[in-house]
């Protein structure tokens, strides 16, 4: 397993989603405001995506996600994390399930490929209402030890 960087890579890019309810836009999930604002979608399954920007790609291997604090149950249950460099062909990096609460939750996986786009696909929610509520998303790069060797010729 890798170690993880300490810099949240969800800065300077663009958040988007395939569904939004009212004023609760996708960028609210990366506002770093202590879960005061959130992304809210009322039609599921749905997705939330982060574009790091042209010429920027990271080996995202750690996700910290917190459901919106307006509910006591989590607005995300089963989900996948996918990466892409062209925003059309996605590779599944992680498949997971949240704990049914609104506490900050951490998910880790092995990923040695840098991606420009990271997408969270919300498959369902704990209330089976089709609502997705994400209060905070943070993503961190995996740091992998070198697997090569150095050859010394004497």
C-alpha cells in the first residue's frame, strides 16, 4: 500500500455533476467550509466529478468524503470512484460502501496512474430516496516506493 500526500488535490480545478438540486452545486463539496455547504442531487443514480485542469493529473489513491450534515443518515451508500484522462473512458479505481452517518469517512486504494478527472458514481443512498448529499470531498495522491534498482558498475 502507498503512503499518502497531505495536500488535498481538489483545489484549482472544476467540480461538476450530472444532477443538482436548487443552489446546492457540485463545487460546494470542495468548498472546504466544514460541511456548511454541500452538493445535493435528487435523482439517482448520479455522479460528481472533479477536473484537475488541462495538463494536471494526479495518482489519486485516497478519498475523504463526508455526507452533508443536514441529515443524520448518509446521502451516499454504494459508490465507485473512477479515473479518466479524456472524460469519456473511465477506469474504476475503487468500489465501496459508506457507514450510515454524516461523519468524515476515508477510503484508500492502490492507483499508480495519474488521472485528470476523478468521478464519484453514487449508486444508491441509505434512505433509498435517490438523493445524494455530499458535504465535503478531499482527494490525496498515493506515494509509492520505488520498485526499481540501481546498478553500480565498478
